C-alpha cells in the first residue's frame, strides 16, 4: 500500500507517516524503487500509534515501547510496564473528565429547572 493510500485509510498526513517512520514508530517500511510499500505489519503499527496518539500518549514513550518491542521477548516486562503506566494516566484523566461531566450535567439541570437566572 502506498503512502497516499495509508494516509487516507488512517486520516493521517503523509508528513506525519514519514515522521513516525523517521523517529522509529513504524519499523522498517519496505521500499520498492524508493517508494514506500506499507504491509499489513506496518498498518498494524500505524493503527496502534494512532490510537495511542489520540489520547495524547507522548511520542517519546511510544518510541521507547517500539524500540523495546524490536529487541524481542526479553523486553516484555518493560513494555508491559510502559503500557500499564499509560493506562493509569488515562484512568486518572477519565476520573477527572467524569467529575467534570457530572458537574456540567448538574449545572444544566439547574438551568432547566429555572433555578439559575
């Protein structure tokens, strides 16, 4: 799959895909005559990266994870630790968001009941 097709499929710019490759987030994209030829393996990485970036997981943390992954099964514990740490951060953010949603719903209900002018 060419970069333009991958770009459309994942709604990412070619510049972003090249950047991800440059920093090591997409390991070793195959090239034919200098043109990137993304395989299923690459698409799986892109899908994972996009998911993680949507919730603002830092590129540096993802690079660490990717490098560890490339080193093989001896790094399972370290990779798991990275994922667990990111999960805990997301859970804390979610708690904060849920509190804010509850406050907003309460405030809106007060408006609906005519208790706020």
